[in-house]
C-alpha cells in the first residue's frame, strides 16, 4: 500500500493535463448541443416555410373562380419547396360550412434530423389555413 501511496503522492499536486481532460469531457457535449440547436433551427425553418406556402396558396385560391380540389392541390404542390430534412405532405379538402364552400389547405412536415443520436427524434408539425372559395359572376 505504501508503494502505491508513494506514486500517487508524486502526482497529487501535478496539474499538467487537467485542461485536456476537462476539454475531453466537455467537447462532445458541446458538439451535441450545437447540432441540436442546428436541428431545432432547421425544424423551425421548415415549419415556417410550410406555413408561408399554405398562406400564399390560400391568397392565390382566393382570387380564383371556384377552383376544384385538384386545382388547389396542384397549386399547393407547385408552391411547395423541398424540405431540408424530412418530408412535406400536402393535403387539400373542400368543405361546405357556414355560408359557402371553404378550402382547407394543410401541409404536414415530418422532420427527421439525420445525425447520430439526434435521428431518434421524429418531430411533426401541421401548417393549415382555410379560405373561402369565391364564385365570380360573369
């Protein structure tokens, strides 16, 4: 026991390499946090992009003369950009409520960040809006 104590006593006040050990512990955590922040930012950007696409398509649908569900679906797909990570799924339904026909435009954003450990997290957002369809008399 005295032999081990003698060797440990020699390194008791030696501080060389302490910074390297601390950096080795902190660095992986710091990198994971940075990638997580990047992933969350990308998710929020994709959700915002989907919401803007839905709103722009709704504005275009508002000035059209009684567009069909297929026309609105094609317009929504035309305005949609590619997702950075994940996929967009457009959906258009026409409902008759209140005093006329309304189109409900929706985009489901399925997000999956392709990075080790962070790829286990799947997030989803739905951006939607309703617009009243007009009948423009000639």
